[in-house]
């Protein structure tokens, strides 16, 4: 992976987080932002394991040695991310949050719709279709990683979580720092597997048209799902918000408090993706991300063994 012509080895950090004393509203006096971020604990574990499965299958097709090494590092990091967020589901359950109905939707997405045999169809056993489906899924990961990368840089620049629960803040900021660290890998792998520049460009635009609304759908649905279980009747109303209301409130929350990124931040990032000259190396600061990892309490503890 390159940034200012420098390259370093991606490594997995075996971090641990003790959330036993973390409040459900871990961002004080902001249940919307707390639930919008907590929804990530439900979405990511299955998704990141899916990333690993797809990339392990794509590895034999990677002819560039440095890219292959980056992909292997990416897989190791994503496996740790999945484990950490899976354990965070216990934190939600500790607060009497039922996770299973939402998790069923997530499993359908990654195992049934985006699995080896989507919706149970077996036509992908033809070799050329199997390869195309694999490249398509690599491209979907590339589009998703665009958002995780720009959210990672947002988190590196963000100071609004300084008064939030320090353990949960470190969990998200460590994870997002690693997203900045490996932000070019998915894009580069998709480009490597596409046969032409035009095919790569058209493919990533079509896939972003699928990924952006799907990403927003799962974030908003997860937020409403969690808020609907809150013990405060006023907070429960978030669970009944429509899409337009949710978009407006996310924008308002982002602009007023910076506890979550504004919706317009995500939309503008999507517009940048449209450029034929786009590359995610320009979407973040690797040195800044590594500096956060170096001072992250969980990462320091993992480094110490």
C-alpha cells in the first residue's frame, strides 16, 4: 500500500476492549449518535467475515506480489475487526437489547444475497460467471471501503468524542484508523482484477450505485431498530422516523455536534468517487492514522502482549 511513495506492512493488532462499564448512550446526551454508531456492531461482524471469504478466494488471482501482501494484511485486520464487534454485541445484550432480528437481515445480505450461490442459484458454477461474480463482489468491497476510509479520516480529525466513553471511543477510533491505513487495498485489488480501465471505471460506478443506498439503509435501519428498544419513550420515537426525517436529523447532528458525520459529508464523498482520476490514497492521512494507533490504549496493550 502506498502513501506519498511510502509503503508499510499491514498487520493485525490483537486488541481487546472491556465494555462492562460502558453506557448504552455512550455519547452523553446523544442517543441518536450513540445508536447510529452502535448499529455498526450489528452490521460489521458478518460483513467483515464476508470480506475475508471473498478475498481469500481472490488471492490466487493476484499476480502482483506487493498487492498480494497488502490483501493478506487486509484480511488479517478485517478478521480482528469482526471479532471485536462481535464481542461488542454482548455489550448491547447486557443492556437488554435484542440483536437477533436485525442480525437475520445482515446474514441474508452477506450469506444469501452476496454468497457463493446468490439466492440459491447454481448458475455461477460456470467458470467465467464464477470469476465475474467474484470480481463483482471484490468491487462491492471496494465501494464499501471508500466509506470506511473516509469515515476513518473523519474520526481521526474528530475531537467530539473526547467526552464520550473512552473505551468505546477507542474501539471505534482504532478500527477507523486501520481503515485509513488499508484504504487503498480494496480499490487496487478491484482494478487489478478488471481487464480494462473502462471496464473498471464503469464497474465501480455501477457498484457504488448499489452500495451507497444499501449502506444508508442498513445504518438507518439499525439505528431505528436499537432506538425502538430504548427505555425512554422519547428516544423510542427515533425508531419510527422515516428516511427523510432520519437524513435530516443525521445532518443536523453532524453539523451541530460532530458526533456523527453529516449526511452531506457522505454524499460529497460519493461524488468524488465519480471522477476517473479518483484514488483513495488521497482520501486520508496514513501517518495520522498510525499516530492514533500508536497512542490507542487498546493497541498499546496489544503491542505489549
